[in-house]
C-alpha cells in the first residue's frame, strides 16, 4: 500500500477546510453593490491560505524564459481593447477592487445569456479568471470540468491583483455583451514577475442564432499556478482550466488544462503549456445543452486569408471536441483550388496544416471547407469555411501614388497599399496625384524623386536611407535625412536638397548634387563634397551647426553662413567675426550688400581716423598698446590686403550692415586649434586679444576654459548698439550671458600677467553636440521704464513674473498693460494677484514717492527648496528701494544688494506669503519698524474687505488693530487669537466712507501702522 506522508495529509485537510469556507462564503453572498472579498469576511482566511504554500517557494522568483522568439505576444484581432490604455475608466470601463480570491457583486447584464439551456440575467466576475452564475466563486485551485457550478472560465487559476505592480480587472457592459479583461495580472502570493492578459466576452443569445456567444482572447500568458496550489515560480501543481460548464456535472466545454511553461497541447485533458494560448481567439456556441460540435482555435481573422502573387500563407488551426476525451476527425475540401497543401496531425485534437501560394491559377476569392466531427453521443459535426483571397500581380512596392492624401505613412498612398521598408527602393513620380509629406519616422533603401515631383520632410519627420538618394525634383523640409547604409552612400541629383538635419553614417557619404543644411549636420563618417556645393544655412530662424564624432569630417570645401540679428541694432555697426573654415581670406567677409575695405595706412597714420578710404575690417594686436599709445583702441589695425589669410581662432571686427549675411567658404574646422604667445604689455590696457570660435558649431566657454593657460577665465563678447557704439557681455565662473559663443563669433580674452604669455587651446570637446542657436550679436536691454522681473527657480526651470510702471496703467487689470498667468501641468509658478486674477505681467501707475506694496503668489508642486531671483531690476528712481518680503520668516531682502533668496515651501501652501515693497525708506534694524514693513494689507484701495497678513514674529501672541479715519477717530477695531495669525485676517470695511484711513496694530515688538484707502 502506498504511504501518505503526514505533512501532505495536513495540507490536504487544510485545503479541504479552506475550500469549504470559500464555498460557504459564496453561498452566503447576495447581490449587493459592493465587492465580495473572503479575507474581509474571515480574518483567518489569508493565514490559512498562506499555510498552503510549499516551503521555499515564497522567496523564489524568475523571469519567464523566452521560448522560440524574442518578440512578446501581441493582442489578437478578436481582443476588444480597453478604450484608454492609461485610464480605462475614461472609456466606460469599471475597475474591480484589487483583491485575492474575491468577486464582484451580482452584475445585472441587461440582456439574457443562456448557458447550456439555462437563462441568466446576472453574473459574478470572479478574480480567479472566470464568470459564474447563481453564486460567486472564490476557489483558487481549479477543477477540471464538469463541476456543479455554472461557469465560463477564460483562465481559472489563482489570480492575485493586490500588489500595485500587478494589473487589474476591468469590465464593460454593452447592450448585447459583457467584456471582462484581466489586464497583466499577477498570481498568488503577491507575485508579479509573470503576468497574464486575457479576456472573456459573453453575448446575448437565443434560439435560431448560430453565431458563437462566448469568446476567449489571450495576449501574453506567462503563468499557470499560484503558490497555494503547489505552484513553483508560477508553474506546476494544480492545473488551470479553460472552458464553460453548465453546472449539473453534465454539459460542458473544456478547451484545456494548463500548468506547464511551454506551447505544447496534445489534448484538452492532459497538462498543457500556457504559451499555447498566446495570441489565441477561442469561441463557443453555448446556448443549447447536449453534445456540442467541435470548436477550432488559431483560425485566421474573420476566417479569411489574403495571399499575394508568389507569397505563401500558412495557417494551423486546431480542432477539439468540447467535452474531455472526445476525438475529432477532419474532412478537408479545397474545392479545386491550386497551389494548396494540407495535412492533418494525429491525435484526438488534430491540427490542420494548410498552406496557399499565390499564383495566376488561383487569383480571386475561393473557399476551403473543413468538416470537424466528434465521437460523442450523438455524433456532432461543424463545418468551418476558410475564405482565400488571392491578389493578382501588382506593381512593385515603393511606388508613391498619393491617391488619398499627402501623408507619407498612410499605406493607401503607396502601390499595393504597402509602406516602404528599409529594403524598399522608393520612387516619387511626377504623375502622383499628391506629393508626400513625411512627419514621422520612415525608412527606405534607395530613394528617387523624379523631375516635377517633390518630397517634404516636415518637422518631426526622419527618413533613414540605406542606399542612394537622388533628387531631380524638390526635396525640402524641417525634418532630417539619416544615411545608415553599410557602404558609402551617394546623396544628390540635379536639384538642391535643403533639409534641417542630415546624419552621415559610419560608412560615409558623397555628394552628387547641391546640399543645404539649416540645423544639424552630424558626421559619424566622412562626407565628401566632390566639388558639389554644401551650404550650412543661417537666417532669422537659426544657424546650422556641425557635429564631428570621432575623426569624421567634411572633405572638400563648404560654405558656412553667418546671419546677424538686427534686434538691437538694425543698421551698420561693428560685429566681431571669426572664420569657422580654413583656407579663406579677409575678402570672404564680404556679402551681397557689403564689400570689406582694408587700408594698411591706418596702422601708421598720425591720425588714423583721417585715412582714406577708412577701413571696415580690423584685427587687434595688443603689442600696439604702448607708452605713447596706451588706450585700448590703439590695438586695432587694418589687414594689409583683402587676400590676407583669416587664421582659425583669430577674431576680426567688421563694420557692416545688419542685413549682410557673411558666408565663409573653405574647409570646415575640426580638431585642436591653439592660439599661443598671447602677450601682455605693461600698460593698464594691455593684454587684450581678439580671438574667435574656429568651429562650425557653438562652443561652451565653461568647457573651453580647460584649455586656458596664463589667461583670465573671463570671456567678453561685443554687442553693437550703433554704428560705432556698443558694450561687452562677459561670462566667468558660471555668471553672465556669454557662455555659449556662436559659430563665426569673435571674442576678447586677457592675459593675466605682464611678461608671461598665455594661450588658449580649443578642441572639439568644447563644442556643442546638440542643436542650439546662441545669438551671434546679443541684444542689449533697451527698456526705459522702471521694471522688476522676479524668477521662481526650481533646478533648471524658471517661471517669471514682471511688474513695470507707466503713466496710464492702473492697479486693476488693464488689457493694454497686463497679461494673465497661464500654466500647463503641475509646475512651480510665480504670479501677481490682482483681485481674483493672477497675472504674469502687471503694469502699474507711474511711480511717485509713496510706498508700493505688490503681493506675490508662489505655488509649488512638490514640497522642497526653491529660490526667488531678481532677474531684472531696471530704471528705479534714485532713492527708491525694492524689498522682497517673506511673511513666514519675517525676512525683508534688499534686491539691489542681494538678488537671490532661497526658501522652503510646502506643496499645499497657498497663502500670500511673499510680496514686493517699493519704498523710499530704508528698512532699519528697529523691531517695530521691521514688523511694520513686513505686515501686508491688501487690496489697497479696498472696497468691502481688506486682507491682513502678519509675519511669523507676530503670530505667537494675541493681536489687536484699530482703524482710524482722517480725523483720528477710531471707526473699527479687530483682534485675533495666538496661532490664527498664520491665516490671513479678513478686515471688514463695509459701510465706511471713502477716504484715507490708518490701521494701527499693537504687536509684540511695539506699535505698527499701515495706510489704507477705501473706495
């Protein structure tokens, strides 16, 4: 006799007790609006279930092995998607609460669903992968069918949705069906290393309707068994069940039992592999009782396959008798269709392997019939018809026709309704109805644009090519071309290619026609110009730049344009240039409307300003600054001739109109560029050197300083504000606005010590490698009104609020002077409250000698540290001081002396903590005076109510305030308790006459007064 170990006996008895408890709970439940959770009804439930777990399985976890293919299973076509992946509830879906072994309350269907002859109008959704009728079911270890409970089981196993990392269960009722989706659910006990996605759909049914009324759809199925069902890492132990059951131990359908991690299924009784269910659609007709006919899985969508000429399409449906152990036989009739092969596997659940190859002999629509017959009592049969559509010979893929739109990625615009791939040779013909516009990613092998045709690669569009690109038509756009072929590629044609971006792959490329790049040329391999025109464009929208990765370069001449922004000087003026190419001369500083002038006589003339013609191009030589000519301007000199070489890294100043776009022609500079022997004389103005960015890309001075030797760390960039006027922007140690130096931009540096030459060695490491467009000629501020801009700083993010003063503006909102505050998303924001509105820009009346108090509103999404920074403090009248006041800490900060204030704030803080005070009075150290300055009273003027906010120093004791009119008569009194002062005090002024009042407060540190106007 076989022995039964005691521990197994104990586990068997415990399982029986637990199962009995579950059955009692299910029977006791009634149709209520709340969910059914056994662990809430029985405090010992979870403990008893935990005891069923085999020792050593709780801590084990392993990823599901990849079997056969690295591609994750996809949802089949029959799977009804959640209306919104991120928020299914938005599409009318209802989410069941997270639980283990729970159920929904009884859900009224709104239609009749008949299961093997028994009609139902309500259903329970059970967490463990099934729907039940008449009672909920919490049993977690599945039985094979038949059982006594009416059930439709998509995957009856121990689902556990309690962990946040597990998906959950969603359902949606339609007038004719119920859809229930188990979306990426884990298994007991709280395991989410593997997840299952499957769906049950039940439909209204009735006599005479022959369509299937139950559908199971499967996505990625990764586990079969929970830990309390003898599972280990989601497999083994009790078998999961798929099917439908009448509930009388009679009529049932059993598609399979599953506890293995593979894709093998020999029949519907033996342990099978859960991967067999991946991407499956399984449907039944369960309306009537009695022996049901066989069912099929893995049929094509709508039982239809479409085949192109020369293409072979294969399917492998499997046929099963719904009842356990039934054997099925197949009879296949191809109805004379040619180029068809079929075979039927052995076994009680046979697989039909059917292949069709497209050929002229089978063009059209054909039908293949399969009759499946079981050996039940009585015998049942069902015919399955497969529609085969064979397309006639078609034109080659890759031919654009534009038949429905200009959208490149719409298959309907291409021959055979087939989008090109990386191996497709594409042609855009002139005869196309519409020309393509690409706004997303696409690929092709070779690409030809015929004469008269066009291609637009719009912003966001990227076309990746593995072969030749030939443009004999028009090719433009704000998108990018990417050359990624395995061998050198050709790019060109008879017409210009003008694109925002071009990336050259490691194999390199060569031009066979003109090319213009307006944003980013990225070189992962060499680009040979082959005497074709390569232009890096520069205009008001931006300037192109080059990224040289590794040793990749442009070989041959290129043209680099340099646009001048006219925003701060629209006329002629001096601009500092530096050539981003080698092998060029001073003459290259010319433009269509400008011819440079040099005159070496300037260099020795007693009165240089009197020479004729007066030069428009100058270099700078610090050695010209000496004891007899000690001013900074003495360093300027004129090149000897227009043919004088422009040396990379050397700067020049050129007086030319803002409308002149200079283009430098030569070899684009890459690699190390060093300027050495940078001397410093003994004069106070000695040691200055006009250098320049030698690259066709901006440089970051923070990175460039690593190449300094004997030079100050500061860099100086000139800003032209007139024909001969301007100023310098500087940058040092992270401070200033000249950090990024544009391509073609000259700049000054200074040698540190007289007698010790300095040097600057630049390399590609100082260049920007992502697109930026720093101004070539930075504008200076032309603001003449009093203005204060505060920035709320959160890491690298800034949010600004600006207040200015001008005649005609008022303290209320003015459409001609103010701007509302608009924000998107949960971001830190700074605004200016005016009545019920929040402003980003507030124009106020012209300043007088009276104090001006401006409330600020700071909102932060996360509690933490922030900064308020005075980004601009302009044109305040002499003797007027700007203070930032913090009512919470009692701080008043003179922004002219300390423009940055660091603070902490909670995410839920909304009170009027901060304000700006413009006053002619210095805030003194006297406590009473300081307190008075920190007290906020607004709005001012007030109408019916004024808000009083006290600083933290005045909040710990009771407070009183008395309001006096202009005659000194007390008209109102107010008081507050300790601890309430942190909340704004609302002071009623309703019923008081218009006029000027004084609010006198008694505080811990002495009396304080505030002026209040009532209108």
